[in-house]
C-alpha cells in the first residue's frame, strides 16, 4: 500500500523557510517509490513561499480550510464574513493583535503596538511574512468573505477565556502561550488529510502525518501512522506513533526510513 504523507511546515519541513537537505532527499526518494508528499500547515497559501522546487503532490493550507491536490482545489472553506466579524470583535475586546488570512493575502490588526514591535523584532529579516503584512483596514472588502482563518499572537488573556468568546461554528485551537487560531468548526488538519485520502482513493492509501506542535494534534491522532519531530513539544510526542530525531538531525529522512518509504 502506498502512503500519502502530510508534513507540517514550521519545525517539521523547514525552519524559517529553510528546508534541510536531508528532508529534500527524503521527499525525492519517497516519491520515486510511488508515495505522495503534501504539506499540511496552519499557514494560509498567501503566507507560504513558492515550493515548486520541492515537487510536492499537494498542499493543505490554513489548518485544512484550503486543500489543493495535483493543481486542483478540493477544499475551500472560508470562515464566512459573519463569523469572521464576530471573531474579530472578540479579539478586539481582549486587546489582541491578530491576522486575517486568505489564499489571496494576509492582513494584520494591531491593538497592542508594543507587543507587535516585539514580535516584529523577533522575526527580524526572516522570510516570515506574518508581522510584515499590511493592516486590516487596507484589506479589500470582498476578502471578508474569503478569509480562511484568523489567529491572535501575543497578549495575556487566558486561552480558555478567548475560546469561550468565540461565536457558534468557530473553533479556537491553542498554539502555545499567547497564540491561537480560529477556523470554521469541522475544519482542521485531520479533515484536510481525509479529504486528500478520499480524493486519491481511500482504500488504496495509508496516511502518515508529521508534526511538532499542538496545531498538529488532530492529524497526528487521525493518521494511520504519525511522527513527532524530536524538536516537537510533549503533546505532539504523546499523540504520535513514533518520535523521530530533530529537524536538523535528519528527522524526516529517519522517519521515512522507519516507516518503509525509502
């Protein structure tokens, strides 16, 4: 049976946009054996640089809200303008900074200038586009209905308090202290994975998920086999079938070898 492999980006496939040579080798060799390799990231399509050079078979963006396989869009699940505006009102009430993300672009709302400047300094001149995005007031009006997800970054309110303020039909996923993303209910990395599996022919494909953090938990738990990176957090490691080495210590290559893809 062939395997469809789903790779988180940050901390799994790359760090600050740089893909280790061993990961590129793992992808090439696995594809040569007939397996398919796809991304499965919380980042929107507009926030991911051109990955054509990797020759991937598909992309799951925005925590499962947009999925593209073989150049064909098979999932497109925006939040919807009504729910999105309710989420932004909730974030505003807590004084949070947050980003609105669609396939066409990303926009940022800054309620806490000092926190924004701290994050901007943190990313520096890395290729990460999130904190360099244009402001929300510059977002085209028609994009309100196309935004796939929004997430807040920084701030001090308890995650549970913010989650309780979400409107009906929206799920807030914890990403770490001061970080969480809001998506439509029933849309996540696991549903993206199953949509791809169904598209490919469910009975013919095993699923394998690779991740490192809390926003990977749905796919790590749902996959036939799953891998947590050695640099991943304890939750990811606890949810995975197997724990590989660090991203910079041939993590993906060792994982692909362990599960017989090479």
